[in-house]
C-alpha cells in the first residue's frame, strides 16, 4: 500500500514541478509571454486546490481506491491533451482538467498511509512518502529539461505515463477491498464556491498587468471571487458535512501547521518559478542545466527525509519546523548574487544546498505535525485540507509574480522574487517556533466534522 500511495502522489508532484522548466519553450512556440506562463501553472493549481476538498468526500462515498483509480486514468488522458495542445488557450484548459484529476490523487494517497500506519511507523511512512514525492517535485525539472532540449516541451507531459501504468497495475494486483461510508453527502455547492472564490481573484491578479486595476475586467472578477470565497467559508461553517471542517483549525498544531504551510509552500512555488525561469531566460542556462541545478536538493531529500520524519516522530516536530524554513530562507538569500552566465559551483550551488537542507528538515515534520495532531478517523479530511491549502498557497504566489517581479523576469525582478521567497520561508519558521507544540494527537468535537471522536495519543 505504501508503494501505491507514493506512486500515485509521485504522478501529481512530478507534473506540478516539471512544468516550470518547460515554460520558456512553451511561450516560444505558443506565445503569450509571462501571462501564459502564469496561467499554465495556475490553471492546474486552481482546480487542484479547490477540488482536493471535494475529493475527500468522494473518497468517503465511493472508496479511496476507486477514487485513486479515477484520478490516475483522468491524469493520463489529460496529460495527452496537454501534449497535443495546438494553442495556449487549449493548453490552459487541458491543464485545468488535469488539476481535476490531480485533486483525486494526493489526498487519497496520503490518507491511505494515515489509515494504515500509526505511531512511529506512521512517521517513518510519512518520511518515505515525503522523500519520494518531494524528489519528484524537485527532480521533475531535470527530466523536463532533457525533453525540452533534445526533443520537445510537449513530451514533458508524457513523463507521468509510466508511473501511472505501474500504479494501476499494482492496484489491480493488490485486489484489496475498498472502504466506503454510507449516507455521506457531497457538497457540490461548496465546490463551486471554492472554484469561483479561487479562480476569479487569480484571474484578476494575473491579468491586472494587462488591463489595470481600474478596468471592470479586473475588479469585477476580483470582488466576485472574494465574495464567493467568503460564501465558501460560511458554507463550511453551517454545512452538516463540510468539505473543510473549520473545527479542525481549533486543534493547535493543525491550525498553526496550516498557517505555516501557507507561507512555506507559497515561498516554494514562487521561488521555484522565479529561479527556474530566470536561469533560462537571463542567466544563459539551457533547460536541462536549469533542471540539473536542483539535483543537490533531490539527493538531500531522498537521503534524509525519512531521518527527519523519524526524529520528528520521537522528539516532536517543533524544532525541525522552526529551523528548517529559516535555513531554507538563508539558502535563497545566498542566490541573490546570481549574474548572467553564472558559474554553477561557486554562485548557484551553495544556496541550493543550504535550501535543500532546510527543505528536508521541514517537509516531513510539517506533514507529521499537522496530520498527527488529529485522529485516524479525521486523517482523510485533514490531509485533503492541508494539501488544498498548500496548492492554494502556490496558486496565489504564482498569480502574484507579476506584482512582485514586474512585467519581465529580469535581474531586478529576480532579486525581488528571491527576497520575497526568503522572507516567506523565514516567517514560516517563526510561526512554527511560536505556535507548534510537541503533542501528537488531539480530537475535536464530533459535531465539527461529522465524525466520531477518537482517543488521545500523547507523544511517545
């Protein structure tokens, strides 16, 4: 089951990371500039972030394995559509559909781990899941760069075909009976409000550089989106079976951990986009070399994520969640001096290595702190909420790129993006230092989630 969970999430993370290195080549062929680059990333994140919550309800009704299988098949089909896109608009729509399929993958895979393992074994499993999925998130640009330079950017969307086929094969061989819950309603209204509440403001943020904030094309969607998002939160408060139970946030580690997730994952999306695109468009790197630039991060994460996950399981996550983002922020500050045609080993590698250490210290303990603070019965919805928040943070960060770096990602824009990334990471560490406690499992009132409470399990 652990291998299936890892492979399923690997697909979504790989596709989410591989796209950055292909963005310059995509705009060279399909045109559209920075705006198209932002939309190719955010179209995926809009549907992924807003529908991950709905996927939790679908998993309860139809079974986690069934939903996982739907997601895998849908992801494969939409990947082919992306690869065949004749225009930028077609690619954007295909990426949105791909996000729908991706929403079915990540929370289901992590929920399988949370329901299968408990205690120290769960921490180790989360560490392995984190190591391999994070490796996919970081290593994707390497494979993508090779395809872009030697073949075509279109083939970057074919990278996930093999892991999809392997995962579907393992599911067939497993033959495990799925678990379903009777009488669980699906909040379609909440899902619609979530999509509008995220999509409309993101449209305004991306397109404001073209039309200006005074244009009704910008401010009307922005206002409508904010109103829809407020209505979504109200819906979650009053719904009998909410997609995002607000009561979960009364659990300290869950609430603080998700606040840290907002700034840390927003920083990762912003920094990854700015770094990868700048290396190609301004620093003179090929797509392959831009992807290879993050190889040290991959090595560090694969080697040490399980270690930090296990340490967090034994000693508590607070120290790692506090120190990790701050170290990662320092790593990004070390990248400030990257000039055109920069030597990799003297100007790029030091910052990348320090960032990799900080990221590795952060991710597994962060996941363990958030999901370990609630009961096993709440693991599915808890993982869905945390993944949705992480994707939404990335979505907003990418939408803000035009505001942060300007119309062009030149040297000055790169420096602004790196500084904002570092500040966000450091803030994430400070939030964790102040708010996270080394207590593993709590419960919330049953009426807050529509579930039965489970006993408390103190940190062992």
